């Protein structure tokens, strides 16, 4: 810092930074991308290891015998489900009671802000059934949760069957130290949200539910099971939760360890692990897996029923059985054993899972990238914003002295505050409109246009978004006189710092979202000036706007899961993704939609203003 | 152990006998005062016993003769009862087949001693049945009443109904000190440390941060109308784990140890293979006679176990003493004046629920916890109880199973609501399932200081309406010194759910105050609900079958309500916890930030910068010196 207190050397340093600003920024941007892509390269990553001693050294023996019985229970469940036309509450209560559990039910209802066309639901009404296996000689202070969704159609019957089978087997064991809650939730995430809010007696999303009667203390960990076939070829682990939260890495390690032990094929993002890291295919495979994780995490969507637990500081993961065309099959007994082993080890925990990482990316199940490795990629992008801001700051200070028009500068700066504040306020008002209007105005939209509610919401959002682009001209009209040279510089400086803070905060909570936004927003934030060629400038700004980022993400995601879509399909998918984002926010409190609408989009509009500065 | 004691008592009795048969051998007072002579005669008596042979029966008759000489002993089964030390010991085991199919076994041992530890100037030094270790503690610390319990597990009221003696998970200790004690806190501190040694438990962790003085919830259970709660101390350790190491010292307090009587059933490998385990010691003064001129000390030892049908039964719904305890009963404790086994057969009048064998003709009825119960009684002091096999192995065969939940009249639960590590809310839900009677309950909540309760958020609601407690006693906490204490008298409307909520903030502890496993969470003890509950007997509609009509119009007072205490589950609360795995990193980072960041920023902010003049060349300086001398303006 002696460097900064010495004016001469400070001047030298700032000169260097301003002179080399553009090259440094370009190098940083490229370095960030290279660094990020390098994260998937196996020699640069760490091998996963179990940090938690209570789960590592204490090996358990798995003895779950009754996979076949679980499957017959599943068929019975299927029959009763079809007969009841939904959740067979009475049958489940009776079955769980027969297995010696304390059984309770919870009914809930929720009216969605607009119909969910993906899952075809609007007024949701359902019942959760859960049974508590009380651990002997335990004071009801700790619990584990195993859940299985009761899904419509033929899916997830086996999950419920296995759940009941495990309940029966666990009831006869003596080693439990924590109560175990067996939960069958209806309407997947909505039921789960109702149950969790009921359990913790909170109400953050306005769902209506009946209070829970039985509780078992603080929940330490949860596993959600999805299984739709009698035999499976592999098990897929799903970690990404609401708002991009991830469970402790030890939970993934535990799953991997048991898959290895029992010889079950395990995947993450539906991708098997490959051993040929040194070949191009091997690297591409790892990179694709990691990219999928980044995209899923960035969406802020809960990719399984487990995702809602994470808010309550409960480590949770979903395990999904996949039945493909491979010859080697795993039967229900083995899956039961795998779950038994995992639950028993979680039962051995003395403390909450806290030893291992909470922030990580997984290029494969046995390799991980920790926060210390991936953060530099984002840091390099954030540095660009700061460097540009520094450059502007220096330029703002120096010309005033050179032109020796002291009075003029003072006048301009006082004008500048107003000329900067107006676009900032207007951009944010547009953001508020984008956040509120789509849901509030859907009825009006439906009245006037021949569209469904869902389409109305999405199209309103897009319309407001597009309308925002016309604002700079109106903003200018509001101001008396033309915008000065100083004005746009101050505005851009503000916007740069604002974006840096926004992205920085986002990346700390949800790295993937921060990184994806940074990759697209940083180039335009760095380059935009009123002197750019308008046509090219507009094209670049629009193509790199948050709206298009979502569109690219949709296409890339489809490409990565090996289900490429045509343009029209992609467009439909894009619309449904937007409606899903709005619904996620409304139903579960996901923060991605408000973040984009209230902060990122206004920030982008500020740069748009700079481009059209007169 | 038991044999030793028997021998000792014989010695003592024979010693007395020698006095009686030789009244002229000298002055009695002198000889009792003289220790050496006493020892001499004791050793003399010992020789006599050895010479007397091994036949126990003969000895018993002998001593009974002595008793007859004194004309003091009235009951024929109290062979050993001497003239001076009036103490007696009773043991019983109650087995209740529970509604859920589990089995509840409750041992009760009661030692009664007509003496007073606390009397001025009288030092009690001779102990017979009463354990000396406890007696000394009582007299040293002037304890009026002592109640201690160790519990592993949680009593499931919804499935099991009410226990005979309730207790919270972990350890609980409450003591009334004698009103002459001046330094109650000092005595309490020492007492907890001594008890910690006696029971091999972590009672020494009881200090001012978890001790409270309830004003209303814990009244003395014995005689002595002490009501000044300055002499009461109450503490719980919800984290205490109970195991064999606590059972062994507890068993040693019994006169027969675990050698004879009901205590032979207490094998730790079986007792701890259960759903619930609780052991307790209660000491209190009781009346010696109807006039209550003198008090006697009562020591009650209680052990409750619930055995699980599923895990141990292996599918077979069959129970026997041997299956439960891996022992059968063969004899009563020879020192016991009564020794009985009760089996609750109330729900089984026609034998439709279970089969009980061997059958017993003895039946007994009692009103227990407001409910009239019928028991089969097995008297272990009678030889015919053991039958031809000379052992009693009660066998119980379930015929049908019923896993429905019970609806106990009073029932409570507690949980922490909310998420995140900043604030939270404690909910205590109390159910009154009585169809038409409202009754008041006393709620006691003792919350550690590190949950900072916002008492202004305290809310009591019944049936969605505000329910104002008629009595509230609140003592705010002091950081690191004492916990919150909240006592409230709440009226529970009939057939209602009453919810008591209070918000709290989680304190950030100092780094040495965290436990070794901070991520496990911190325990908050159970809240205690004490109530006079309207009796089930009063709800009984077909009482005419058992009683004459004239006796049953007004509900009898004693039966119309009964005292009950309900403990809620303890809470496990997570506090904001630093990452202890990298203290070194944290120290380094903090030092760097302070040294580099703060130092230089402070420097930049406080220093004033000036552009210093370039120093003029030498020639110019010389010229200026000359000009100053000449008095002309200087060159710039």
C-alpha cells in the first residue's frame, strides 16, 4: 500500500493499468474460460474421499433380504393407487401401522398462480403419509428421513414398495440411534414443501396445510428415492437443490462408496464414469458432466424431492433408478441393501454432516472440484469489471485537470448525479414491472388475447422485457438537455460496480449462476460506449442479454443430455422454462426469477442506456 | 452380599440376646458406651453363630424367639426385625402389558427407617437396611428431600399410557434442603458432586447455568411443609446417557443387592435391550404413625423398563420373565417384609387379550393414575407361588394385537420451529383430551441462556383464542450464569390443544464454550407439565356393577382427580458454529487482514499528502543565502 500512498508510483501504476487495460481484460476473459474448462481435466481435480470419521471407519453389514416382498408390496400399492385414483391414504396408513410405525397424515392444498402445463395441475390438493420408526432408548431429538413420491401413473411404485420393505426390516433391528421417518409425499415437490413447512412450522410460500401431529426432533439427513422398475441397470445421484444449494459432499461420497461396495453401476447427471481421462473423449465426457451440473445448479430449480430439504440445513440427495438396455441388472434387494447401508451409516453420525465440502462441482462421482479451484475462474471475470471501472474512474479524474475548466466540471458533475440517477431508477422500475406484472396481469391478458394463462404469463414477461429496450429514448426525453460526456461515464462506472457486486454475491451463493451470467454480461459491460456502431452494438447487447442466456442454456442443456431439439421445440421449451422459473419462485421460494428480474435485467438496461446515450 | 448381611444381622441380634439373658452382668449404659467391651461381646457372639451351625431356618427361629422375648415383632414374616433399628424393606414388580403390545416392567423397592438424620446433635452411624452412602450424604448436606432419575429413551405416552413414576430423558435431580441450611448453593454444588460419584454419572456438570428454583412445579412430596422455594434446586442434564455403569451403583443400594429377590432379574444386557429404561431414587421423610409425631425416612428405588415386542420377540408374541430378563424368580429377598409381583390384567378380564400362566387366585384392585386397575398378585414370600419347579416364570401369550394410538387425557409435545441459525421459535403443545372437563396445568420451562428468549413474543393459544395464564413466574437468564425459568399456570379448555410459543435468538458462543461436538447441537431440557387431571373413574358410567348405588352419586374426592406429571421431549438446537477445522487459517487470514488491509487503509485515510518542492540547485541556494543577508527578496 506504500505503492498507493506515493503519488508518483500511484500514477505510474494507474497509467500502466489504463494503457494496458484492454489487453489485460481480454487476457483475463480468455484465462477465465480456459481455467473453467480445465476444471474438468482429471489431473487438475481431486479424488473424493470420506471426511466424516463416523461414516468412514465404521463399516456396516447389509442384510436387507426382502426385495421380492418389497416388489409385491409395490404391486399392491399400485393396485390401491389406481383404485383410489391418487394417494391410497388408508391403505398406506394401515400398511405402515402393520409394520410397527407411528403413522400420521398431513393434508395440504395449494392453488398455483397459473396452471402448470408441464405437470397439468392448478388447484392441488393432496395428503402426505408418514410413519415414524422410533429408535429404542433415544429421546426423539434426531431423525433421518427416507421419502418416496407417490406419482401419478405407473412411476415410482417400486420406490414406495421398497420404502415399506425397508420400514419392515428396520423395525426389527435394534441399532437405531435416530428416529427414522418414512414419508410418502403426494404431488412431488408441492407435497414435500407442505410437509417440510409443517414439520418446521413455517409458512414462507403461502401453502395451506394441516399441522403435523408427530415429530422426531431435528432431521439430520434425508434420502429421496425414485424407482419405477423392478430391476435397474444403474442408480443416478441427484444433488442440485433449490437455489443451487448442494448437500455436503460426504453424502455423495457415501453413495459412491456403497455403489462400489455392492457393485452397482452409479451415475451422476445420468453419465457413467470413464477411465480414459487422457483421451479427448474422456475429457469431453467429464466436461459435459460438469457443464450439466453447472447448468442444473444455475437454474436454481430443485431437481429432485431432496432439494427442498437443503433450506432447512438438512443434507439430502435423491437416488433415481434407471433401467436402460444394458444386460447387467441390479435387483431390488441390492438397492435395498444399498439404502440400508447408507441409512445405517447416517445413523452412526454423531454430528451433522459438516466435515466435507458444501461448494463443489463434480466432473464425475469420484472426482470433485472444490470452491478454491473454481472460484478463480469467476474471479478473473470479476477483475475485468473492476479494471474497466478503474479505467473509467481514472479517466473521469484526469481530463478535468488537463482542460483546466474547473467550474465547468463542477457543473457537469452536479448535473451528472441526476442524469445517472434517472436511468438507474427507471431501469429498476422496469425490473419491478417485469417481476410483478406477468402473474398479476394474467387475467387481463387472457381476456384480451387468445392464449392460455401460462402462455399469458410468459408472453407478458417477454413483452415487458422487450418494452424495456425502448426505454433509453424516453429516459433521454425526461432529462432537460443532452446527456454529457461525463454523464455516460458516470453511469457506466455505476453500472460496472453494480454488476460486479451483483455477480460477486450471486457467485458466492450459486457459483454456476454467477459464472454463466458473468460469461455473457462481462463482455458487453466492458465494451459498451455510446460511440459504438449502433447496429453492431445493439446486436451484441441483445444477443448477450439475460433473456438470450436462458435460451442458449436451454439448447446447450438439451445437447448435453443427448436430446437435441429443433428450433421450434427449443422455443417451446424456452417458454416452459420461463414459466417454470416463475412457478418455482412462487411455490418454493426459488430466487433466480427475482434476481434476474429485479437486479440483473435492470443492470443490463443501464448498459443499454449507455449504448444509446446522446 | 445378601448372605453377608444376614450374618451381620444375626450377630447383632445375638448380641442383644446376650444382654437380655444376662441382665446382671453390669451396668447396661456403661457397657454400651464402652466400645472395647462391645466389640468383645460382638466377637463373642460371632463365635456363637459359627458354632450354631449352618441351618438358616434354625437361626431364624432362634432370632424370632428373641423377638418374642421382646414382644415387639408382630408379623410372622418379619423374622429379622430387631427392637432398636426399626426399618423395613419391601419390593415389588409390576408388569403391565401395554396397549401397543409392548411390556412395561416397573420395579419398586422401598426402605423405611424410623430415624431422623437431621435431628440436632444426633449422629446416625449405624445402618442396617438403609444404604449408608446415601444416609451420610443426607445428614451432611441437610437434605430434606432428594429425587434423582436417570432415563434413557422417551416415554411414549401415545402408545404406552402413563408411567407410574415419570421422568425426563437424561438425568434429573431435584432437592429440597432443610430450612436450617444457610448456604444452599454451596450445599447444592457439593451434593451434586458427591452424587456424581455415587451414581457414576455426570451430575457434576450441574452448575448455576442449568439450575433453577421453580416456585410452584415441584412441591415436597414428604412431610414437612416447606414451601419456600429458596431451599429447592432443580436441574436436568438432557444429554446424560444411562448405561450399566449407572445401574451397578444403583443396585448396590438395595439390601439384597442383585443376589436375591426381584433384583436378580436386573441383568444389564437385557435391561438395556429395551425401548425405554429409567431408574430413580427418591428419598423423603414420611410419617411413622397416624399421629405423625415422628418422621421416618423413606427410600424408594424405582426402575422402569419397556420391552419391545418387535425387536426381541422375533415375530412371536409371547413374553415370559425368562425372555425379558433371562432369569426366573426363585425366592424373595430374605430381608424383605413383602415381595410381590403384580400383573395388570385390567384389559383382560375374560382372557381375550392374552393368556397368563401360571394363574393365581390372588387379585388386587387399586386406583392408579385415576384408573381402576386389577392385578394378579404373586407373593414371593409364599412357597406355593413357585410351584413344583421351585421357580416362577410368568408367561404371557398375546392373542390379538392392537397398534392404535391411545388418547391420554393429558399429553404434550415440544419442537423447535423455523430454520436458519439466527432465530427460532419453541412450540409447546399441550393436549387436553378430556371430553368435558377443563383443568389447569403448571408448565415449567427451563431454557439455557444461549437461547435468548424473547419473552414479549410469549403466546398461549387454545382453540385459536388467546389464553391468558393465571400465574406467571419468569426469571430472565443471565449470560453464562443462569438459565431462563418460566412457570405458568394455564387453564386447558376441554378437548383442546393449547400451544405455547416463544421466539428466541441463538447466541454466538465464545470459542471455548463450544462442546467438543458443536455440530451435534445443544440440548434444551424437557419442559415439565404438572397437573391435577380429572380421573377416569369419574368418567366411568357403568360403575354400578362394582359399587352399591348409595356410594356412587357424588364423585369421591380422592378419585375425582389425580396428580400427574408429563415431560416433553428435549430439544436439540443448532447454534451458529464456526468452522473449527481451520483455526490456523482463520488466524492467518485475520492477522493478514488486520496488518495489511487495516494498517494501510488507516494510513491512506489519515495521512495528508503534499507535493514536496523539488530542492533548488546548489547555486540558487547559495544566492539566496547572500540575498537574505543583503535583505533583498529571495529567488524562487
